[in-house]
C-alpha cells in the first residue's frame, strides 16, 4: 500500500508496534484490511543494532522523561517500557506463562481486586494459538493453573548454574519447580536458530532465537500489505463531528502529519496509552477520549519484583545462560494462613554485572556503596539470585495523570503515582522469606534484598459497566465505538505472572472481533 497521509482513509491505524500492536498488525493486514502502524521509536536490525553490552542497550527502553510520585515511586524506563518496533519484546526475558483461572475472578473468589469481564476459557484458544505461532518451549508437564502442557517445543536444556541451584533449593524444601516456559527456541523454527545460552536476552537477541514482534509479527504484517512508520510520535487522536475517532496526528522528522482511519487502536502501553487519551481531550470529550467514566489512567498496577541475592562457596556466574530458566508457582493461589490474598511466582533469574551493581546499591535501608560495593562486585561470580513476580492489587489512586511539565512536542508529560497497599507489602515480605529459604537450602547465604518492580498494567481497564471501566472485553471503548485500546492497560488485575502471553492473547482475540464484527 502506498502511504498518503493527506488523502487516504485507511481501515485501521495502530499506535505502537509492541507485543499487542504487532499481533494486531499481522492479523488485521492478513485479513485484507489496510493497516498503518505508527511507532515512536526506530526500526532495528538485530544483527546490526543489538549489542552484547548492558550500557548501550539501555536504548531499548522508553527514552522520554516520566514523572513519578507516591509512597513507592516506580522506576521508569528499560525495566517496563520498550522503545522501537517490537516494544518491550525486544528486551524482555522471554518468560511466557498463562494466567490462572482465578486471576480473572479475584473479587468473586478471594474478595479482593475486581473481576474481569472475561473468563480463562475466553483466552484459552488464543493462548494456544500464540504459543504455537511463536514456538514456545516448555516442560511436558506444567503443574499449576489450567494449562498443564505440553508446550509446542521441548523445554530448554541445559539450564544455567543459577537455575540448577534454584531447583536444588526447591527440591530440598519440597517445593515443586520446573523449567520455565519461554518464547525462546529450543530447536530451529522458521529459519531461526535455537538458543545457545549467550545470556543477553535483555539486551536484544542478536541471533533471533528469542521471539519479538520485531522479527515475527511486524515482518509478516508488512508482507501482507501493512505500512509501518517508525520515528513517528503520535500527539493526538482527532474525533469528527459525530464524536467518532477520525484521524491521528503524528510528528515525523519535525513535520506534523494526519492519518485518517475508520478505526483507531491504541497499543502504546500502560503509561503512554492513557496519556494519549488524556492529551486528546476536545470540546466534545473535555476530560479526554473514552473517559466519561473518569477511569482513564486509574488503577495502574505493577508487579512487585524484589530480588534476593545469596552468596555461594562455588561459582554461580549469573551471566551464564538465558536469564530465567527455572520457576515455581507453589505460592500462586490464595492461602489465608499467610495473612494476605493472592500470590506470586518465583524465578531463578540471572543478571549481568552492571544490573547486579545497580540493584545492590538500592538494598533496603542501608544501600551498598564504596568499599562494600567493590567487595561485592569482586565476588559477583559467587552470587545466586531469585526474583519475585508478585501480584499487586488494583487501587484507584495508583494512576497516570498529566503533569504541568511539557515535552519536546509541547505535550504534558505523564505523571505516574504509585503506592503499595497493605496486602501487597505482606505478600512481598512472604515472598522474600520464601526466596531466602530456597537459596539457603541450596547452600547459599542471603546477603542482599533489592526492592524492585517490573511490568506495568492497567490504566484503561476493561469491564461491563461503562461507569467503572474504559473498554468492553474486546478493548472497544465504551464512549467511542471505533476507538480501541489493546495492550496491558486493559488489565483489571495484575496476576502473579509475567504479562506478555496474556497481552498477545488479548490482541489476537481483539483482532478476531474487529474482523468479524466491526469492519
């Protein structure tokens, strides 16, 4: 399709080329729709633009300033937002797990959070489709949740020393653990090689053994006729006299363009999606687009992602192998005897030297610095690590709003406010104790507990009640039927598991809905 911004009205404009945007672009273009994808960041060639270098690959994270506050301000950037075609899939660890059935009904089952307007069974066929489409590797039997395996590709082997230590500690305590399901190849697939355990997953996979929409969905979308415009910052969604979405304004190389479309999908992630909707306010929608409920930007969630480092007598070498190669979900479901609701996953999680140093300087109330930091770094090879993916309950006051500070495009910057609730803190304390016990049982001595967060979700939650949600279960906004949201901002609750599989399953479901019901 030849791109003509001034005269052509395309079928669909997708804002953002990350985990959701890539799936939507492929599915909709292969259905015969005229699709334009607008991505704020660049298009990279993994072999040319990725590097086995922690510092230089910080560029894979979102580049613009975001303001933070609250009792527990979030760290923004590489740890939770991508920059460029592929979005966060360029630098995620590849952990690819499904939600459990209980994740969709936490209010009904556990009396906390909110119920989703969908059930596990609504996403089940899309989980299966996506996992097969990208050849997820995993164990023949997965002992938790609804899906028990097998995965399309066999589990990764061999594992890293850190993963073996984690499994040894779990086994000695009677805790089940398995090789982590990963969007990383264990055998050749579609011309891509299997993983050779280089360990630079979070710096971008140069050999393309790890999945990303950069190498999987976007090329297929382009082959099917989609147009992908990179370095194109969307500044506003325009509505027509009828109140429907009519066009998208974006800036490319300092020039403003307008792309008209029959349907607009915002897949810019949990901060930029609500920010764009709020920044697109007009006389008909004075509080922002799709915001008659007042819930745009609210109920933002993260995962508590605390790390425990333990020192071992033998070398562990945390840089070896894929970062996450072993996991347990023994603490996933609510157990009231623990004193809190919901639960968490634990991963054996490798790390590289710079990230190790950046983490331990934040340790608790007594940061490591100077001579103690140097001594710890000299012993880097002897540390093992376990990481939490803890459920954080939705709270209205955790939110994305517009600040008074403007960015280079003259738009108000996002302000992200976040505070843990009492339940969240109790869960973290329990998880830290569990990780310390596992590492001790493996023969280590816990030394550092690093507070951390990862993954952003919520801010445009789905729901059946238009007064308390932004979209329906397909991401179609209640206020503007031809305006969709499709990314992690749709999440009603956060679960205790990495979100990418669910983001992509939701995108595939939304694509089917658009093809069959909308256009």
